[in-house]
């Protein structure tokens, strides 16, 4: 069963990202270190493989 976007959103918020809102189904997340990420899709949608990879990369980026 694929991950849902709401799970990725929780991971980002747990890592210190803040939801800055967005238009329509887009959500803009920003970290205090200056890392920015935009996720598209509704929270109940299945996450696409590239979105899962991007979230992992951005969280790693904040740790370095």
C-alpha cells in the first residue's frame, strides 16, 4: 500500500518544516534553515515515488 501525502506532510512537520499554505492542492513547506519544498496533491492522495524521494532528500538537507 503506497504512502499517502498526509504521511509525508507529518514527516515534514516532525522534521521542523512549517506549512506556509498554497493555492489549490499545493502546499508550501519551509524550514528555518531556508530549505523550501512544495507538495502537490490532496492529503488523501497516494504519494508519487518522486515525492517520497524529494521529502527524504529535503529532510536530509536540513540535517547537514
